C-alpha cells in the first residue's frame, strides 16, 4: 500500500524509509537509519500484489562496548613475565 506502519510510540518515523522511491516496482526494502538498542524487535514486510506475502525479520541491536580499561600486573623486568589485563563493560 506504499506506506510504512511504524507501530505505536516506536520513534521510527524520522529514521525509516523505502530504499526505492516507488516500492511497487518490485523492491519494498526499507532502510533503518541511526539504529538504537530500542529498535531491537521483529519487523514484518507485507507485500500485496495478486496475493499477500509476509516475511518477518528479527533485528537485534547491541550497544557499543565501553572503552576498555587496561593495566599490567607484574614487574617490568627484562626476561620476566607480565600480565596485561583489559576490562570493558
């Protein structure tokens, strides 16, 4: 039907659009811009020509990890071993 149903309160109105200007030309792909963790969910594509075809895609958006914190354990002596530890939330 040449439109995107955004769902209630999804915040997608300004971030989703058809890839092609005219989806009736056999490409109803959409582009999600500026993905956010809250965009995680099941998305459904419903195409209607002579019949209705429905396909669901599960999208999982993960957070970017924090900058790692790194440190060494052990003495910095030539020929000895040290341990480099890194941690990220």
